[in-house]
C-alpha cells in the first residue's frame, strides 16, 4: 500500500469518529490488551456478588468473560496489522469484526459493573479495578468506530451498521486446504463448540449466563462478518459425513464433562425438545404448514408410553412393554392421531389451518384432563396424570442406577441423555433422507407455491398428509422418552403457550429462531429456548418479555433464522443485501441501485 493510499484511508471523514486510521488501530489493540489485563484486578470489595470478584491476580466469574472478550479484541486488531493467520479479521479494511468484538467485551464488562452496583446498592461498591475495566473496555470500541470503512465517500451510521450485517466474499474464492487439514479444522471447531456449550450450560447464576450470551453472540457475529463462518460452511459441506460424526461424538462426550447430573438433565430435556422441534420442522420448514397444536403429538406419545410401561396408576397397570415396543407404540399412536387430524383439515390453507391445529392442541389437553372416570372415561387419571412410571431397563442396563465408564460416573439423567442421542441420530437420519427424497422436494414445492405444484402433477393433499404424519410420529417417539425421564405425565405442559417449554409456541419459535428447513437450526433454537428460562430465573415474570424482545430483533435483522437455509435467505432479502450475492447473467454488468 502506497503512502498516497494510506493517506486517503486515514482521512478522518471515513470513520464515524474523527481519528486517523493508524491511531484508531493502535487504540483498538491497546484497548484490547488493557481490557484483558483489567480482568486480573479486583472489581468489588465484597464476595456477596456471585463469582468472587475481590481477588487481584486471578479472574473470577464474569471477569473470565471480559478476559475472553479482551483477547478477541486484540486478535482482531492484530488482523488489521496483517499478522499471519489473523488477516481475515481485517481484510481490505473490514473493521466490522473489530467493532463487534469490542462491543462484546464492552457489553459484558459494563453489564458486570452495572450488575454489581444494582445488586450491592450503588457504584460505591466498585473497587478501582472495576472502574479501570469499564474505561479499558470503552477504548477499543471508540477505536473501532474510528476505523475507516472500505470504499470511497463518507459512511453514515446506518451504512456502517449494514456493513456489520454483511460478510465479505473474498474468502469464498480461496482454495480449501487438503482433506486431512479440513477434517482437523472441523475437529478443532467441534472441540471449541463443545467447550462453549459446556461452559454455557454450567453457568451457576443468571448474570454469568447473560455475560456468556453477550460475548458469544458478538464473537460469532464478528466471525460472520469476517467471512470465516462461510469458509467453515464450505468445509462442512465437503465433509458432511465426517461433520455429522463429529457432531454426534461431541454430543456423546457431553455427559463425561459433567460432575453434576442436573446439567445432564438439562441436556436430555434439550434433546427431547430438539427432537420434537425437528419433527415440527418437517411440517413448518419443509411443507410450509403452520401447526399451532403440535405439542399435542408429544403428549400422545408420552401418555401412550405411560399407559403401557407398567405404572401402577395406569389403566393397564398389568401391562409393561419393553422400551422398543413402548417407543413404537407411542410413535404409532401419534402417527394415527396425525392422520386423523390431518385428513379432514389439510385441505385448508394458511390461517384457517393454523386455527384448526390450535383447536386440536387445546382439545387434547382438555380431553386428557377430563378422562378421570368422573368427567369422562377412566383412562388418563385426569389432572393428576399418570405418576410412578418405572425407569427403563434396556439391554440389561438399569437407567435408575449410576454407572462407571472409564473412570467417569454417569448418573440417571446421563443414561437417558445417551439414549436420546441415539434417538436423535435416528431422527436426523429420517429427516435428511426424507428432505432429500422425492417427497421432500414435493414438500418444498408445496411450500413455495401449492397451486403451481398441483398443476405440475403433485398430489398436494397426500404430500401434506405424509408430512403431518411423519412429524407427528417423531414427536411421539420423543414423548415416550420424556415420560420415563419425568417419572410422570400430566396435562399442564401440553398447551399452546406457557412460561417454560415444551409448548407449541416455544416449539414453533425454536424452528423459526434456529432456521426453518435446516437440521442444526431447530436443535440450536431448542437449546436456546430451553436454557433461557432455566438460566434467567432471576428475571422471573420478565423472562418472556426479554425473550420476546430478542425474537423481535432477530426477526427484524435476520428473519431466516440463526442457521439460514439458502433458499429462504434469498426469499427474505433483496439482491445484494446481507450475505446474498447479487444475481445476474454472466455477461450482464453489475448495477448500482439508485440512492445506494
């Protein structure tokens, strides 16, 4: 780069703040280092704030997140200096990764400072280290917003924010490394992902979980704007079987990282929730059918398993099926209900179908609540449900007992977690095979334009009924495990909306939030929506408000979901916006929109 070019780049009008680019880069680097160092200072004088931030020389609690945020800021700053291995973080003047990393470090640090003041009764409870951390985390943020934007002309704050949503395309053209290096990178990413998930699920209090979310969201956002997530997507696409194998290996390894069976309980419930969400993804994401009563199919499977699994409170108390038979019975019962409900209703479309399915969900809850022998037949024990469901004994393994494997102790919930990993593998196999088949392409055609698909010879009713039945059977399969995990089945959870999952609103939100039409999207959405009520207990009745605001923001800026399906991404965004490339003929020159 010549001196003339550098002078043009250093023009103070190119950034949001009037600071030369060289000084801005230095400020980002110095601020990142200072933020990292501030995590080793004492931030408060009393250990009443969780995490014990009173120790000098060793981070504690939320200080670890500030430490990670400061390191990420320093790495993005080094990318602007062309350090090998980090150049992608500042390629061609792309300052979005630095700004987003700085926002993450700033957000978690200032959140901690404000939380200390709120919990302990004022800013007087801050030690000098807390003030130093607050100022240090502000420095890289100022430097990042003073960095120039690539291209000529002055950029407004709106243009700058839009650039943070975009990702560069220079990394999409580079040659990928050798296959062994690709698999090594996928393995490293899997290990990092497992470590991040384990840390998030192990957070002991709500403030730590919020700080974790702030750092994680902005770090992933920074990697997205640097284009590294797109490169990783190319790697996984070229090594799909290996990626799936590593994903399930990480899932199996999770209970071996836990010393408290409570976190394994969270894990097994996330997998149950995710399995049901993946089944709903067939109905909503692939076939485009809005089902607002889907949680009822989970209830059908759970009640069926409870009735035939040997509970003394079951109407068939003398009957005890082995697990494989109970699972098949629960899935078959849900499939039958799916066909019975879908056959007369799937000729409806849009809002009318949604209203009918919502009614079915409420009818199921009210029906099982009344089948107590007084208001109706004695089948489900009414509002008391069916308690005392015995634990599984599968292949000689008693799921109620702890087991020692390679020096690790696996408790009751860890046993069920590993069972759900196996069931999840089956569900993912069914989902991917169905989505890639002829019937899967018919679902997508029906979703895009049912009239056009019917005109091309697709039997819309039959295709939609298959989607409804398959999705219902997967939910019923998950319900059979849920009944044994919770020891009892009661009507209350199987409703349209509530403060905790599973319910139909949360299941639908998991699919939309994670990304419709993808495998990983609903699983990620289910994990987030289960962890939020679990970890944000201190918000009490405000947790739904926080969740609603987050969902509104996501729908505004990324309506295709966190993990986007390429087709839906093109539907939601105009050409040239976000990470959707401009679509034009090979010989057609690129054009600039008026007013852009």
